[in-house]
C-alpha cells in the first residue's frame, strides 16, 4: 500500500506536464490568431483611403461627393479621360524624366563616395559624413528665397535640368549614408582577396563589392526615386508650365470653382501607379536591402 501511495503522484506528474504544455500551446495559438487579426485590421485601415480614392475615380462628381457615401455608383472611365484632357501626360513625362535622371546621377555619385567612406576610408571621413548630413539640417522652406533668386539670375526657373539638379542635391546625402551602411557589410576578406589578385579600384568597386550590396543599392535608388517623384514644394514654386511635374498638377484641382473629387482621385490614382510598379518590381531586392545592416 505504501508503494502504491508513493508512486501515484509520480504517475500523475507527466500527465500534468502534458496538460500544462497543451494549455501553453493553445494560448500561443490564440495569441497568434489575435495578432494576425489585429494586423489585418490595421492593414485595412491604412489601405482603405487608397482603396476609396480608386473607387471614387470611377464615379461621377455627384457620386463621389454624395453623403452618405456610396460604394457602388455609376462607374465609368470618363474621369480618366478628363485628366488627360487637362494635359496630365506632359506632367507625368516631366516627373518621370526628372525623377529617373536625378536618381541615376545620385546613385552614380553616391556609390563611389560611399565606398570611399567605408571600404577604403579617406582621411577625415567622419567630417565628410557630417558635412553630407548637415546639408539636410536646414528646411527647404528656409532656403527657397535664395534658391529662387539664384535660379532667376541664371535663367533656371521652369527648367527641368535645374529642378533635377536640386533633387540631386537633396537626395545625394541620403543615398551616400545608405550606401555607406551597405558597403560596411561587405566582408573585408573579399576586398583583400581582390586587391591581392591585382584588381583595380574600379573593378574592385563595380565588379566585386557592388554586386554584394546590389539589394541595398536598389533600395536606395527606389527611395530616391520616390522622394523625387513625390516632391511638391520646389516643383510648385520653381516651375510654371514647361517643367511642371505631377504633384503641382494634382494641387491644381484644389480650388473653389467646383467639385473635383472624382477627377482628382483619377489623377492621384494614375500618379501613384509608377511608384507602385517600381516597388512591386524591386520588392525582393528592396526587402533585402532595407534589412542589410540590421543584424551584425
């Protein structure tokens, strides 16, 4: 009897452990379901304004301004036709030209500069890095008057080339800092092996180190492209007709002459498509690039 009494608690211990393990598994499963549900709710809340904008682009002006709002209305593509009748094609072309060209020049300058500040550091490289980031300290609004006066003297107002040069100056420090952090992840042994083999500086940079940080370069280029494409302040104040870009064109729909909710939604939908397409194409490299340097 004594033996039976002593072993009974021991036999019950594994069953209790299994019960506790099953309870913890159930709690983790329920917690995972709750987190997933909350995440999807937040995603929908963030995405809903974009979805509503797209839906409004297919409605009439009366349907888009109706209260209470109507999800299903008289859908048509007439608003898209009205957008291009107002000359949006020219503004899209200007935005594409200035954004793509400025991004290409930014990356062509940022890659060797970042390489010289990381893999092959120059003298006083920390001062150079501080100088680059210090150019972003002053708000653009604080420098717009001297910039405007300077461009007026040299004939740079309403000029795509000068607007692209300004975008170049704005995005270059950001690209250098990003690329430097990516180049810092290049294994030193790879660089030293290339130097031992007699690789030139250009080959060491463009053929050996750059392919390793290609995802980071894609992420930096996409961010610079988005910043240039969405820039409104300079484009609105320094351009008029010839070099007008898409953001100021979208702002022209906001006036007191009538309701332009539907046609503005159509124009905004067209304006975001290039950025969405670029992000979709580069999504794998973008995720890998943004994750570079996060874990040592």
